[in-house]
């Protein structure tokens, strides 16, 4: 669907509600079929999502599929109530479960997607999960394990899965990452969260930066050229360590195409926020956010390393505090790694992100699940014995010296 038509579809009026008695079902589809045949239903489900996840929306998934996926390996499992989409999860087959040579089915979460919850319609979360698991259980050739990555702990998808799974679910990994969520104003939050000494140093850096020219932070708006902003971000990122290491989006044709298409789709859907900090005519930092009320996600950041002594990445994140005043936006997920030294010092709240594993297909899945869990416990025991005392986990008794 062309961008203008997509914008019209996602902003259009809702479908007529179905009777509660309409039956629910699920089926496996290719992403191309899902987009072409059920695109409007996908967009309608987004508007009524139980848990916002921009990385599960059509503009992001299809940009990912066109530029980053092998079409033969990535599909989707979709749940419907009548003709209405009530659940959707892109999936991919993997040959291993961590280091264990056991075929595994996983939610498809690539390196530039930072949340993996399926899209679930509010009020139909349980029905959607029930039908998704049922179709996976009975489909011939499906691997015996389902591995779910980048799931928000105790979010709507997690709670609904626990409620309906009727099988063992293991949390195999958990970490916390920075979250921005507060009723304070941006200024009050900054003062309450960042130490006075650090605020004083950042003010000094901002003053020194201003000596080089007019410092301005702008948000992308009407009349701005999105292609130029995208090109500026890619050039800024490629100029730094990511460019030198070959991991910058602009270093790869597929990633560059994905980024441009995803941001264009986010813009057409009313999801995109771009911040740009400049000194004179030179851009020194940029930030890409996705707005998905009542939440938001900080997707990408880049800065000019020639100005690193002024901490431009920190300064633009301070400008990003304005999201606290944005109508309809209650929080922003940093999408950062755990224990990230920069963002953790600026954002006080934390969000639990987990990986889950559960069996599929009855007895075969239960056997594979038990074997995988036994191997995991064995590895954990070996790792604990080999670890030096200083790296052992802290106990509650250690809290006194925090």
C-alpha cells in the first residue's frame, strides 16, 4: 500500500465491532500475504493494541522484511475473530537453541528491533494467545520450542500468555533498561534525577559549546525534508565508531534501505519524532523516537565525535525530556542496553525485559523443553563454579553497603 493510502487507513474510522460470539482462529501466513490481504486489519489492530509496540506495526515490520529478512525464513502467525485481526506475531525458524542443536521457533526480532511482544488487540489478548499456540501446536514440522525475546516483563502480552499457556514457561534471561516515566515537568525531572554536580558540569559544557556558535535543537516538522534528515543521521552515525567498525546503518545497503523506509512509514503513520542539535550550520547530534501512545520508544541516536568533549549525546537527551509534556505520551522506553552508563544516569525508571521459552506440540515439545532446561542448569552450575568470588551475585545481606 502506498504511503498516502497507509496513512489514510491507519487514521480512518474503526470497523464495526463484531459480536462477542464471533469465533476466534489463527493461521500461518507469509508477511507479504498479511500485508496485501490483511493490511487494513493490521492497522486497525494497532489502534486497539493492548500494549504498544512500534516494532510490531506494519510500517516497521514490512520495512524490515523487505530489507533485512530472508522471505523463506520469516512468516507470521495471525489470530482472527471473524475477519478482525486480534493477534499477530512475526516468526522465524532457528537451527539452535542457544548452544543446543535443537530447532527452535522464535518471534522475529532483528538487531534493529528492540521489543518483541506480539500485537494483541485489547480485550482479546487471551483468545489471541490461545489460538496462536493452538495453531503452532498442531502444524506439522513446527520446532518443539518457542523462544520469545525482548518481551516486557509483566506487560499485557506476558500476563496473557501466562494466563492461557497451560504449559511450562521458563524465563531464561532478564535484564532492566532505562525508562522515562514521570508526572514531573522536564525541568523538575532533570533536577530530581541528575546529581547537582553533574548538572553544573553539563551547564558548563553547554556554555563552552555556545562559544563556538549558535546552539539550536529542532524537531522535525512541517516543511522539513525527511530525506535530508535521514541522510544527515546516516552520515552522522557513519562518521563515528560505528562507521569505523562497519556497524553503521549507512555502511550496508539493506540497513540503509530499511532505515529510510521505516522512518518514512513512521512519519506517514504519525509515529515519528526527530530531534536535531546543531552548532551554527553543523549538525552535532540527532535522535530518532517512535511515538505510540500511550508510550514511545527512543530508536536511534548519533552524535559528532569531533564534539565529544561537549557531550552532545547527553545534551540532546536533556532536550528529549520534553516528551514528559507530550499530550497522550506517558512513558518512553530507552531501547538501550542494560546498565547503559549515559542513559541510566539521566532516566531514573527501569523496565524489565525478558526472554521466555515454552514447549510446542505436546509430548515432543515437553521432552525438548525439559532437556534444554537441564542443559541450561548444568551450564549455570559450571559457570558459577568457575566464576571468581568477586563476580558472584550479591545477596540481600549485601544491601547494607549500597
